[in-house]
């Protein structure tokens, strides 16, 4: 652990006075010894904190953390984001001693603590205070006391709940500069991702857990970003970790943590008494004054209209749950948050907590309330009414008693599933199995399908996949005439949310495996398209229609795809793009907001010095956000279970591919008939068995230590090393590409391209390690065990084993060769040829333009294809049957090092005589008309509207335009978009 503290050798008399008051003579002498040391390690801190009386723990809190304490670093000044956003380096102690230690720390800084409480009092009613004044108080507090998690939450609240002006955002930037936000953006982003309604709390938690589960040893409080998901203690057993996280952050956070505990229910009465017993009278009076002030009359609500507008349709109880985390100094919000934390927070981090804290509140048995309509009052203090989020809270408590499920009818289960959220994230695997096993007979088939759909979303077990398919097939055959579409349409009548749960599990791969319902892969794609369109029509959501259309496009583009070598590293970039679109990080949202502000500012600010400075600040903020976006995306690229490299490696290991590849070839040598006599010798058999054990041990070491991201000896890392020159070059190129894109619409595609460039050195290193070091070890084992005592026949077998092992490790190393991106590369000419085959048009086509044969890749290819298809079909349908269609392609690259070109395509066709004016007017009307997602669901996602919709999505505004020639009676339809250039190895569909 590198978490160590440095300090002066010269100590203040006050510190020695404190040490002399420690009653345990051994501990007193230990502390005196550490006074002469420059460095105190985490293990030494643990030895100081362990096995103390309560009075000594108080004193040690002052000795270590007080103003002149052993852990105060010389010349460090105020704390910055970097100081706070780190793991705690030592373990918590029992809750009474941890409270005593915390109070000793606070009592040693009584005057400063009183000042901090004064600031907390001033910022208590942030929802109704003047934003400019509040930001001024925060800036003043930051300058006095440095960074704190408390201030990050207050700042996150203001940014999320109020529409801040340009001048107010300048103050925000000042605060961020004071806490050195850019040097470690994670701390403030952690608060934002918990408070902001733009970010899915459930998906952010999954992201953080996947990245940190292997680093915190089951102690979620060790990491600030994990601890922030549960900002109140889960129970008394969690109190020590909760307080240690605060004392290791800042004095402000320590005082705030004490306020939170004092605001909670009677379960924490003994802890509250311990705090009151040990804190100084002066501080106790100040705390009581602050808590009394929190009971004052409120003006407005902490969930503002602006906050709601950031995520229209979000549940009000969820909004309150998130925003309450910034107001835990107020008792009613602390209690509300804590009550829900014990259900939601514990489940969000269940992979780390793993049942360590039995946090579930008393079970809930009121089925009637669970089934009540929305807006039914359920809590008086915070005026909470029943909605999807709060019903989910009640349902999770309801199923704590397994027998409660028996009370629910088939229709009631549908109602609950329809009116709850994120059950696939929140339910434990044990609870999902209970749903499956305890369902009453009349609802068993439906519950089986629902439960296993949830299970499939949560589990990677192939047996679960098989169970899901078997029960699903049985249910669809029995109840819906063996028609999957019929089943989905049945659910859509009154349970569209249930249908979306199931559709999320019915991907094309799963459908292909339903052999008695689906004939082949082509039909699987058709069924997937049909059910997506059915849901899109029912819910009026264009995204389902677009996904359906994308499947059709992908199928057509597959004609361009060359042989896909499934032995090579693979990340599903299409799936990653979709995931990033749906789950933006805080940094991505801020980047988009700043990009929009930057464009507005460039057009509105004059050439004044103040305007220029502000623009420079905005551009500078964009730069560090790009780095944070890249970090977040690369972590998903590596670790996401749906598409990441770790999932690829996991499949290789789980499905025994690694074992098969490494042993089959070797076994084939040993089974050869010419070695039969040799293998009949018992001594040789023992030698071979011993060698095989050692060889398999080497392979197992590769699996456990080198192919696991969580291993300290892993060949792979999901983190970005910003001191690495290649990483910096890749980040620089990403920044250039984003600037050239002149907007944020293409950010996710460019970030995926960055991830492929970033992982390439790791893949090359892995391949090199396997082909050299590991192969040498394997060959050495052969030489070690086969000494040649059996003569020429043993020498031959040994030689063939060397050949076999060489072949094996070359094959394994090839897994990490040229990466497959999951995208197809194609030129505009390639795409046109596919479309003309579909249109049955083989002549009267003229291609021109310098960029006609330029290969493009990524989602660009899908977009260009869709726009081309829409406009070429228009030209075919409305143009002269014997006339010529012209396709002209031009492209401009703003920067030679950019991966983007601005692609422009013109499609010209001759219109029949007498139809020219009508056709031109029809096209111009379509271009000028406004289109919405709902319009396109009802009127059709086709034609010129489709091209407009696609180009608006990637360029910010649509780029479809029309020109015409009266003399030649022809019409030209054009569109433009930024397109990602295919780099090397175009034929394989890979980018370097």
C-alpha cells in the first residue's frame, strides 16, 4: 500500500503533552517513538489505533489527526481533491472506539470545527437561497478549509438543481481551481453522478463496482466513490467504516458525518449518546444550534423544477432520494435517505458487501398498499407519494418474506413488474430464484419467464441461459401458439414494461438457440425486428424502431464482411456504442454541456479580453473532461460484462477453450500409435503424468494470474497511465478529432476508436509474453522431465511435444493479435452497389468524386448506408426510368492527424417531363418540415425524413439539402456528415 504519511521530526510541545496523557504506557512509548519518524505506514497506524480504551482512543484521535498531529503533512496546506479521492489505508476499529477516535480529532480542533458548523448552517437551505451568494460562501469555505466531500455534494446540487448563469459558472470554476479539481476529477464527479438526474444511478453503481470490486477487499467504505452511493450508515456495524471514511477525508466531512448520525433513528441511540458524552460542551451547543436551525420553516422544495426538467418523467421519490444526499444535515432527509439506503444502496453494492451487513429493514406485508395506484400518500414527513421507485422499495421489502409471493395472482405479478424498476439490478440471484420457485400455479409460467429474464440479465451462467430458453419455449408454445411476437403483443396490451424486460433478454443469439420456435439465424433477426417494432409502436418510442432498422441494415452490410476469425480478440463495438449512448458518464454530460456553451459563447461573446479569457477557460475545461471521458470509457471497454475484453477472456476460460487449445494438441502427440510401446512403460507414464501436471499448472497460472484484470500480475489494465507517452498521444488525437467534429454528437464513436488504439500495446505485450516467456517456460518443462533415458523413441516424442507446445502457445498468442472492432469498413461505392442490387438497378449509374473509394468504418458506415438507401430509393422511385442516377462523393479532412473526414454525397436524378415542379416542391416540403420521433413512429421511419433524422443525430442539425436544374430537369439531393476513416487492415474490418 502506497498510502503513507510524511511529517516533521520536530514536534510541538502540545503534541507531547497529549501523548503523555495516554494511559497505556506501551502505547504511550510507541507514540513517542513514532514522533521521531518521518514516515508512518498504514500498518503502524493500525497498531496505534488498535486495542485502546475509549479515553485513549480519544487522545489518539487528537494525536494523529489534530492540528499538530502525526498525520499532518508538512507544507501540505489545505486539502485538495487528490488528498480525498483515495483509498483508506487501514481498517476501522469497533464502533465505540471509532466514535471516541473521531471525537478526539474534532475536539482537538474545536474553534475550526465551530467555524465549519457555521458554514454548514449558512448552506443548509440551499434550495431557496440566492445561488450567487451560496457560491460565494462555498468559495470562501473552500479557501479556508480546502476540499471536502460535503462541499462537492453542495456544488453538485447547485449545478443539477439550478440554472446557473455564466458569471455563476465562473465562480464554480474558481471553486474547482481551489480544490485542484483537474488533478483528480473523480471526487467531484462522484458527487455529481449521485445527485444529477441526467445519470442513471443504477448503471453508475454497476460501473463503479465492476472497476473497484477487486481493489477494496469487501470494504466499500475504503473507496470514496463507492461510499458515496450509501452516504448514511447501513447499521451500527457500518458505523466504524462510515466514520473512518470521513476522518480520512477532511474535518468538514468528519463533522458532517457526526451530524448525520445524530439525525438518524433510535437504532443509533447508543452511538448518539456516545457522541454527546464525549464532545466538548462548546461544540455540543453549536451542533444543537445547527440542528435546531434545520427544523426551521422551509421555502420551496429541494427537488426544483429545473432539476425535474433535466430528466423529465423521472420518479419523484427517486429525485428526492438522490437530492437528499446533499442535505443530510437536515433530519428528515437523513432519515428518508437512510431508510432507502438500507434497501437500494446495499443492493447496488451487493457484489462488494456480499451480505456483510444485514441491512434490510423489517419486512413489509401490506399487499394492498403495494398495489395501490400512483400518487397514494405513503410518507407524511417528506410528503412522498407512491410511484414506481417507491413501489420498488416496498416490493423489495415485501419479498423478504418468501411466502408473500404466494399471495400474488398472475395479474398482480404483472402489475408489480409493470410498476417497478431496475429489478434486474436490485434483486439478488437468491431472490430471483425464490420468485421462480414460490410462484403460485396459475402464474408459474409467466413468473418463470420473468424471473429467468431477470436472471439472464444478471447472471453469466450458461445453465441459466438454458433454463430461460426452456421455460420460455414451453410458455410460448402452450399459451401463444408458438409465436414469440404474439406473446410480446399480449404483454403490450397492459404491461409494456414487462415486455421490455423480456425483450432485453431476447437478443438474436438467444433467439437462434430456440430451435423449436426459430428456424434459423435469419428468422431470429426477423423476429427481433418484429418485436422491437411492436414495442416502438406501442410506446411511441423511435429508438426501438431505429434498433429494428439497424438490424436490417447490419444484415445487408454483412455482405461486405469478410471471413471473421473468431479466435481473435473481439469487443462488440456496436454494443459498446449503444451502451455509451444510453449510459453517459458525468464527464460526458459535462462535455456536451460545455460544447454547447462553447458554441454559443463563440457566436455571442465579443472580442473583449473578458470574453477571450472565458472562452479559453471553457476550452481548457473541455480538455480535461476528454481525459476523464476516455478513462471511464476505457474501463468499460475492458470490464463491461456485455461487451468488454474481460468478457471475451472470461468466455475463453469458462467455456474451456483455453484448456482445450492447450491440451488437445499435446494429447494428440501422446496418443500416437508409434509411442504406444513407450507409453506402456510405467516409469514413462509417471514421467508424462508429472510433466502434464506441471504443464497444466503453467496454463492455470496464465489463466489465474495473467488473464484476469483483477490480478496484480495481469497482462491487462483497465486504467489509463497518463504518464505514458502513447496514452498521451492517443488522448491528444482524440481531442483533435473531437474538435474537428465541431460538436459532441460523435463523441462515443471517437472514444471507441481511442479505446482500440489504447488497448493495442497491451494486446501486443500479451502476445509477446505468451510467445516468448511462457513458451520458454513450457519448453523448459519438457527438457526437464524428458531426459532421453529411453533412447531415440523418447527423443522423437520430446521433439513432437516441443512442436505441439510451440503450436499451442502461438495459437493462444494469436488471440491477442490484430483486434476486431466489430465494425465493417466500406466505401460509398461499396454501399451503393449493395443498394442497387436490392433496387435491381445495374445500369444508368454514374459514380464520380475524389472520395468515392475511400474506406470508412464504425457506425459511420451504417449511417451512410441508411441515408444513401433512403435517397437512392427516392431517385429510383421518382426519377425517369431510363434516366441516369449520378453519385458524387467528396470529403474534406480538417486535420491530417484526425480520424474524421467531412463527407458530402450528392445524388442526382432526371425527373420525367411534367413531374419536375411537383417533385421539387414535394422534396423541399419534406426538407423544410419538422420531424419528431413520435411522428416517425406513426408515419414511418423512411425517406427524406429518415435521412434528416440520422444526420441531425450525428451533426446536431440535419444536413439534407436539395438543388435543381430547370434546363436539365434534374434534381440533386445531398447530405453531409463526419465519417470515421478506416485505417490499416481494412480488409479484416479492424482498426489499429
